[in-house]
C-alpha cells in the first residue's frame, strides 16, 4: 500500500456514527519517499480527503511515510510514535487522539 492509497481509502474507513458534532481538520505532513501534504476534513458527519495544506487545521501531524503506514495499520502505536519522536503533533492534541475512534483503517481493508 502507498501513502496515497491509504489517504484515498480513509473515507471508506470513516466511522460517521462516531463523528457526531465533530468539525476537525487533520493536516498530515508526510516526509520520505512518498512525501506530501494531505488534509482529512471531518464535517457534518462526513469525511473528505484532499492533497495540499489547509489554511486552518485543527491539528498537524508530521511523520515519515512508512511510520504513517505502520501507524494506520496498527504496526506502530501512536503513543510509541510520539514518545520516540517519529510523530510530531502541533495544535489540538486531543483531536489527534480521535483518529483511532473515527477510522478503522486496518479493519476496512485499507491495510497491507
């Protein structure tokens, strides 16, 4: 799986029932071979993914491409990624913790 495939699969892995009342913008800054900027926007019970930088993200997550794939597929825990410096979070840290609740990437067939 590529970083692009993972991001494009996020709307299918989105759990709308867990997003009631949430309006969040997750900005991902991915480094490495598959570097790029991605925004995941949660609003009105829906998930939209777009490339690029959002002007006002709720939270920005910076990590290497392979670390993002490992995090999304459960091979790397968010806590370990933060504690080892592999994941840097800027902005609303509580929003970042909602990623696991709002998405079931591994279970949705978006895993390697």
